[in-house]
C-alpha cells in the first residue's frame, strides 16, 4: 500500500513539474502598436515629407512580415526581452505591386519586455542613414538649381512660386500652354563618377498639377551627352511623393559625370496647365 502511495506521489510531482516547464515555454500573445510615421531632414529637427506605406518588422532577427500602416503586429515571444527591428516600406517608382524597404531611412531598433495579452506602442520616428550622400536637395526656398535648358526654348523654364508648396513656403512651377507643351530642364549640380559608389540610388520628388512628369538622368562621357528617362508619371490634383529608383541607370561605368533631369508634358485641354514640384532629392551611397 505504501509503495502504491509513493508511486502516485512521484507521478503527481512529475506531472506538476512538466506543466510548469511547458507553461514557461509557452509563447506570450503580445502586440506592437505602430501608427503614423515621421521622417526628419538630415542633420535637422525639421520634419520631411514621406510616403511610407508599410513597415517590415523583425523580432530577434526573424521576419514577422510586411504590415500596412497603421498596424497591430502580433508577436509570440518566449524570451523575457526581445529585440524588434522595423524598416520603412515604400512603393518603388510609385508602383503598388513593388513594395520595398527604403535603404536610405535608418531602421528602428528597440527592445520590448512583453507581458501576456498586452501591447506596446513603438514610435515610428525615422531619419536618414548617416552615410547617405545627398548631393541634390532642392526645396526652392533659396533659389532654383534646375536651370539647364535642355529643350532649347528660351520661353520655357521652371520658375519659383509661393502659390503652393509641400515643405516650406515655395516650390517650383511649370506652366504649360498650347504653345509651350513641353519643358525639359536639368539640375546644375553635376555628380562625377567618383562621387557615386554605384550602389543604390534614388530620386525623391513631391509633385502635383496637370500634365505628365518624366524623371531621368543625363550622362556625359567624353563630352557626349546622353539622356535616359527612368519614369513617366501623371501629375495629381493633390501633393504626392514618389521614390524613383535610378540604381540600374547609374550602376554601369558609362559616364564621367551626370545630372538629374525633369521633363513636363501638357496632356489636358486647359488653357494653362500648371505643375508644381518641391523637395527634390538625389540620394545615393
């Protein structure tokens, strides 16, 4: 009888012990609350425009997924502390079916101490990575660097205006009419082949208006200029931001120097079609 009681006691002890071990190993239901992101201009406390549409979320080095913002991200965490990494997601070249994380926004890395059935809000305060090179950052507040007349028409140019802006008080204005249906302008800031490491390269642009905008690169090799357009996009009624990937255009060793070009084409029937551009950046490694 004593032997049976002893064995029963041992079995009960093992059962309780095993339950405690399993309970400790069970993942905790936990949530990350991710809301409106912000981006600051390099080396300032001034907020920049952005079009971050989603976030790429990692926990302890493992990807959890890509989540449209705002997001409530579920985690299953067994550790007492977990490292969370968040990357800013954009739509490359404005294409909804081309989600990528933007390589020039610094990732957010933080640690969380989860409690079961609770959550934590992580501020999405992004900034540019320190080693990003931004040779062109045109806000039109102090002037206009898009002064190279590529269409060879002295009556067509990009002007400064305070009628509308997305950042600051001024923007660039292009007015298209029945006699000036096309304007092509280049940036006076030229980048030599040695400045660009031929890694990832983007052009950022805020725009609105009526007409079509083309974004491209003008390459110079031994005095010969070659224009290569990357993207054609219709202007919108309200301000919109786009991230144009020019990596493939600038990776080859087929230029001594290059500069950014913009072209504007009249597409509607309005007597005057205005297109506004602002906050133009060229950024690369």
